[in-house]
C-alpha cells in the first residue's frame, strides 16, 4: 500500500501513521523526521534545511522534494509507504507523482483525517505547549485549509475521508476497513481486465 495521510494539526496523523504502518507492514515517512535526520546528520540537504528552520521559515519545496525523493528510493519502501506531511501543496503532489511514475508505481489511496475545528483546538490546547495558544492554533488551521484544500480536489479519485474523532483504535480500524475495500475493488478490476 502506498498512502498519503492528510489532516490538520491535531488530527492525530502521527499516531495513526504509527499504527497503520505496523498493521500494513510499510514504513511511516514523516517530513518532520526527514528534516531531523538530515539536519542531525549534517547532510548537504540538512544544512540547507537548517538555514530555513533556524530562521523560523518554511523549508523550500526543492529541499523537501529532494529529501522525499531520496527516501522513497530506499529498499524498505518497495512494498509501500505511508507519507505524513508530504505533499502539502499540489506542486509537491506533482513531484510525488513523477517520483512514483519513474519507479512504475502509483498511490493506492489518500486518507484525510477530518476533525471539527473545536475538537482540534481542544486537543492542541490540552497538550500544554507554550506555542499552542488559541491564536496560533487557529492561524495554523487557516494555513492548512488554504494549502490543503486544493489537494483534496487533486486527489479526489483516491480520497478516503475518515471522521477522526473517538478512540484511536476505532479510527485506525475505520482506515484499515476502507483500505480493504480499496484493495478488493482494485483486485476485482484487475481480474475483469485479465478476463477481457
């Protein structure tokens, strides 16, 4: 399974990615982890990323794209992966499509974790982090909406929307059930093609 996870800050993507990665037997690839690995390892890409991160700026697409491109060619991604935090924009989605096409692959599904704004606000305020003020949280949600809304349309044919409220295990089960349905449809479709 090759999946992209989409959801606003506080939707539980990281938690779900860890559970789903284990259940599906594929690596969880988070852009945050990639930044930390490259910066910590002082790679050329890491040094470039650090300049922006240290200045509190967004890491440019070309750096992020190169890190993801490099990671997706690692042997452990041969059977699939879960991408968390990438793509964030349709331009990054185009790059991902190119990377996969070069390997003769494509995405199986894009899972959107849908959570009401008031629930997100409650979750993030409960973390008790000093940078999690209501104003900052609402601003991050606005940025997410403006950047990610176009992705939902871009991935319309692959999109599985999961209501991500309730117990963590129940949410993971909903995702796995939805992915099973995708797998069954794909197998039925390829069986029909072989028969014809």
